[in-house]
C-alpha cells in the first residue's frame, strides 16, 4: 500500500475497483518504473516485465514473468483452459507427478501457494540413491529411472 492512497496495492488483481487517486498514482508509478507494466493473464497480478533479459536456452530463473508463466500451477491452469480455482483443480493435480505438483504450487514464483500440499516420497537417483529435487536439480531419465547429474555423466 501507499501512504497517499492506502487502498492501492500494486500487486492487487486488476479487476478490483480502485479510487481515482489510486489509479493516477498507479499510472505515475508505471511511468517511473516501466518494468512493472505487465501482468499474467492467469491471475492479473502485477509482475516485472523482464522476459527480454532471458538468454535463450540458459534455463536461468532470473525473469519474474517467465518464472510465473513456466513454473506455477496458476499459469498452467490458465494455459490449459481449466475451469475454477487452480488450488482445487483435479485436472491440474493429475497433470503432474506429486513432487512436481507440490513444487509448482508452493515455489517462490507463486502469488498464492497451496495451503495443504500433498505429501510425497522424494525422488532418488537409481544408482547412488541421492535425493533429487525434481523442481530445481538437474537429472536425467533412462528407462523410467531417474539419475542425478553425477551418475548421468558416468559412461555405462
């Protein structure tokens, strides 16, 4: 919120009604900070429009809008055209392995997070048994088995 327009929340969905002073202050803020000029269609929250900073095939996670678009259930739910709220959508739940469903619903790229994510058994490397975090770690899959990066590099 802002001291001159306490009802203004820059991360409030666009469909909420705003006072004239809040709208003017928001327009002024956008003029000063052009990075905050977009919002994902899925939830309507203001977000940095910084996809132009992403380097193709770098897999970097330094773009707020790209991260929200690619790594959240909110965006997946919208992009797949599912009905209702993403937090209770059975289609979204069935679209991912439980570990990835929990990651997409609770990571830092969400504006809202799953309140009671389901429990899951962590994924382990088939060779060395090291825990692999499917949401953030590198890994490979061969014959339906997961391998950590160290074991993936071994010549079989």
